[in-house]
C-alpha cells in the first residue's frame, strides 16, 4: 500500500547514515526495523566536497561502497514493506548520477531476487530553458551572488535544480517503492512521507533537518543512524545503536550545521522556524522536540547549482626540514613565488594573469594563512604548489619550471645549497580539469515538480 493511502497519528523515519556509501553497521538497521519505521531515507550527496563532482558528473563514493549499503537497505525495505528514498544521487544529483545509482540498485535487486519498483527523478536543467526563465524575470540571485548572465548558464558543464519533497511524494503515489532522485535538499527525502500522511510541517521539517546526517545528532556520530518519530505536536529522536544516545544539546546543535541562521532554515516551499522549539530528554537515549513552526513561502522556488571548467591543474609537493628555511618559511615562500613568476615569463612567455599559482605551507599556515597565530617556527613544512592554466600542458610546464626551486632554493644569505624532499617521482601530478561553482540562484516556479522529470521502472515512459 503506498504511503499516501495510509493514515496514522505518527510517522517514523529511519536514516541509516549521513550519505549513501559512507557505511553503517548492519545490526543498526536490524534494530531500526524493530522500531517499525514507515520509510528509510538516506542522502546520496552534497556540495561539501567542492565543484568537481557536479562539473565532471561523477561520484565521490566508490560503486562497491554504494552497492554494499544499497544491498542492506533494499533488503530491509523489502522485508518491512516500506519505501526507500535516496536524494542527490551520485554526489551532485546529475542525471548520470541518478542512473549510476539506479543501475547499482537494479543489479542488487536481481542478485537478491527482490521485486521493487524504482522511480528515477531527474533534476538536471537545460540552459536554454533557464535562459527563458531568466528573460522572464523568474531567476533571482542568492547572496552574495549578483544578477545572472546568460553566458554563465552556457558555460556550465552541468546544472541541477534542488527539489523539495514534492517529486518524492508524486513518485510514491505513482507506485514507486524505491525513489532515486537527483539534487534535493537534504531534508526533502526525510520529510516526504510524514507530509504525505498529514504530519504538521513544523515538526516534520525540523525532524528532517536533525536526521539528515544520520548519527551526527547523537553523542557518538560514528555509531550509526537515527530514527525520528513525528506526531501532531512534535517529534522524538533516538539512535539506532542501543549504546548510543541523543541529548537535548546534541539534537539542538544540529541546527548550527550548514545554516546561515541556526533558528531559521529556508526550504523551497517555505522557512522552518525553531526559535521557540523546546528540547526535552525523555530518558538517557531519546529527545523530544516541540514548538517548531513552518512558514509557507508566497513563492515556491528551486535553487540552481552549476559548475564550469576554470582551467587545468598540476600539483607538486615537497617537504622542507632545513631548520634555517623553516625559521624563515614565509620569506622563503615569497622568494619562491617571485622567482617562479619571473622564470615562467622568461621561459614560457606567460605573464601573471595568464595562469594561477597557489603556494600552501602545510605544517605552518596552510589552513588559516595570515590569521594563524604566530607561534614557534615549524619543525618541518610541506610545500604544495598548485598551478591552474588554460591547458594541462601549460600547467605542467609551469610546475616543471618550479621543480628545481622546490628541490634546492636557498635564501639569499645562505652559504650552502639546501636539499628538500619530493615524495613522488615524477614530482608533478596532473589533476585534469578544475571546476568552480558559478550558480547560486533561485527560479520562481508555478509547480514544485515542473522542473523535474520522473521515470518509473515499471513503465517505459517519463512523467
């Protein structure tokens, strides 16, 4: 029976892990099934790992890890007779990412002898369509971006729209038992079934936010996922590992994660407000939350994410242990940049604006750079040179110009030639195309599902 055909006074959402392919202990799923969940929801990706995965249309997870997790979850969904929802398939939610996860899932179903109907929900967008929306004044920038230029859309290798819960709900109503979706808000997949069954939007969206990263809302995030039980007045969170715990602090703290405002969070359909939420420990493992509200938006919007090629990268790395160099490492790095820049101009005929060069000093200030507190000289420093150029050959040529300097460059006052250590041979590693995010804009839509396409495995058609 599809979720929309049932009525209940509470809905239970099982979230096994923060990302499909990240892994979890099988016994946590076994325990979770004893709690009678109504749906299994797991995120499949994020923009956290940068623009490469969207730009290249590839996943950051290995197929073996995704297959392992899907095998456990598909069998659990079949045994319990509940749907399995996956959002942002293939890390970035491209059409190829959805198909990649779907092919793995179909292989698992065949191997395990399971008969589950799969819906693929695609979120990739046509630049021509988006240019029409832009001309019609329906595309708006999100801070800190400015107005969108049509050429930016054309420059993207992939563009996805971020769906809310509605495409998941439509797919379930059409008979899907497994929904594999493109780019979606992290909360959408957990919110879909509770909203379909009439649970209030405030507790539903807040619970979905808390469970989005699995065990991160617990005292031991490594111990596995969580289960949210949503009712008319609030929700309860408990971990799937009996030895793990949720506390009011661990649950409330998750609103600090990936939000500009820890009290308000925007969704395509409106805004979650937790400013009056109350977190109460029911026992030493479970927390109840009440007082969450949801404010419907006057205009439903779909956020766009797009990435384009910025050039091609080559990276080189050397280790410095010379105590005089490490004691003056900032001055040495400035000298390296100056000499490399001049030699590239002399040998390759390239000026500073023709390429990019980044020098990072690991063990000194590579993470915080100038705002790192000045303590004692580092004992050893790893120097990373990252070159970005219009072609791979040019990027590698620049790195090779820097090679002898990264092996023996002395400071002017030194009376000996120091030796540094390349960890690899060759010292230069070609990274291929580099990408950047260029879209942070929202599209006004008349229908929450109009920008997304759904294909059902039991039908040779697209909806």
